[in-house]
C-alpha cells in the first residue's frame, strides 16, 4: 500500500498532466512488451513492435534497455525525470545530466534485485559514452514503439482529463481524488493507493502530479525516492481499438468508415462533442432524442473520431485527434463527401476561426 499524505496546500497544487509523458510511457511500454499476461488491448501493438525489433540493429538497441527495465518491480528513477513532461528531448537531456552519485545509488539498488551485465558498472560510474548509448536506445525504441501511436495515446489522455476536469468542477480537488477509485481511496488527508510495496509519501506542500498513462498496468506507479517531484502514474481506461491497425489496410478501412458517416446531423454531433459532452447533453444541444445521440456517437466512435468513457451514470464523449483534424477541414471538401440521403438536422459549421479546441 502506498500512502500519500496531503496538506491543505497540497490539495490546491494537485493537477492532472495534459499529455502522456514520453519517458514514463517508454519505460512502462517496455514492461508491457515483455509481459505475457494475455491482455488483448496490447496484443496487436506487441506483435507489430516485436516484429520490428527482429531487425538486428534495432534488437541491439532494445537489449540495452532490458537490464534496466525488468518486467515488474523497481526500475531506476533517473529514467523518468520530471523534465519529461516538457517533451522527449528535454527528458533525454535530463537523463544525460543525472549526477554520478544518483546513478550509482539507483543502479546499486537495482543490482541488489537483479543480476546486471558488466556495462552497467560503467554506467553507474557516470561513463558518458555508455550514458549516451543508453539515451540513443531510448530514442530508437520510442521512434519504433510509441511515435506511430502518439495521437492515439494523446486521445486516451484527453478522454481521461475530460472526466477529471468535470469532477473538479463538480466536487473540487477532494472530489478529484475520491474519483480515482477503485485503485485509490481518499480519506483526508491520506490517499491510499493499491501498490506492491508498503510505502509512505509526504507531499509537504509540493503538490502531486497525477499522470494518466496508457501503458501503466493494473496498479499506479510512483517514484522510489520521496525527495523527487511527487508524481503518481495511473492507468486510464483502454479499448482494444486504441492501438489498432496503422497499416494501409487499417487506414483504408477508416476512410470507408468516414465516407459512411458524414452528413449534417452527424457532423453537428461531432462538432458538439468538441468541448466534451455526455449523451444527454448532445441530445439537448442537437434537438434529437438521447437514443439518436447515442447512435451517432457510436458511429463516430467506431470511425475513430470520438472517445467515450463512463462518467458516473452517464457516458462522456470527447474528440480524438482524428476527429479534431476533421473539424478543421475546409467545408468544400466535406460537402463533396456528404451523402445525398442525409439532409436532416441543423447545419454544422466545421471550420472554426481559432483552429483548436
């Protein structure tokens, strides 16, 4: 059990990350790549990534990471620096700047649990060349295993943030923490987290960064060192299609789905989803029945334009990056693709002056 101790000041400084952290996703996805747990959400992704890493040059890069990232349990904190929130390059620079004393302490802690190869000793001594080889391997892995799915990972985080934002508006910071069940239980001033080891984390006014993660599995994850910037990585709700087919075949199927769905009413529903709405809110805004709103949202979700997740007794719909990009298309292009039989519903203006949600 992990017990996170809050002060009143910490409640005001608790926040939810706006994007997936590239280094946390890298570390956690390596663990998912090695796992054989039968979780179908990751199956297609695993097959494609494992196939890519059969190339000898890529496999050599992956082998540099594996000793530092066991399938479960402890891995060194320096691999997931706080600077990763600023982007992959910023995170890599932070890793390269890790003090020698910290490298040695964290790698010795790992060596006490697992038998490490001899080159890790050079890394523990701050060998610059070995450290650069390690960061090059991280960049290579990210390019192959994560970069092709970046927009989908962002959509997953956006969907989770939409739920958390509503909770904060409805019930404040304490409501946000209470809404993290079932993996966490909030009873002021302590957040109890399902965790493989017994640990206490005292925030002492630093606040807490809640980091939604696609590749975090079963239990939330935190840093071992309590003196580092407090972060709690937690798993988001996932669906099999989140990491679906990225091949030309998969893309052509998406295009056929788009051609089948476009029309005034459904386009209006897509536009209405942009700020995040429940099914009943969509129905009221569009002047249609809840059943019709649900049907339109389902078609949009199946085409990869909308993400839907449970919010209390309702279902909250948010845009995926593909849906957002479609809203920014020139109206003339959409008009050419609009099916002639769909004339019902209010007109939808698919181009906004501000260009972003």
